[in-house]
């Protein structure tokens, strides 16, 4: 079993916070850009308004 500290991390493209690997992202970890659905939606709205 892996420890939480050993999991890979990324930085969110919207809020710049770091987040850790989650099991549901196992198949698409390279494609994940945002830490949450809220950040994804907010970034999408910001791009649309710009």
C-alpha cells in the first residue's frame, strides 16, 4: 500500500494549488489539469468571457 506522501502531485491550472493523485484519475492522470470541478468550470467561464 502506498502512503499519501508518496503519491504524485500536480499544480491546478486555475487556482495554482497543489493536489495529489486520486484513484479515479488512474487512467487519465496525464490529462487532469484542475483540482476540482469548480476550478474547471470557473476557468472555462473565464476563457469564454475573455
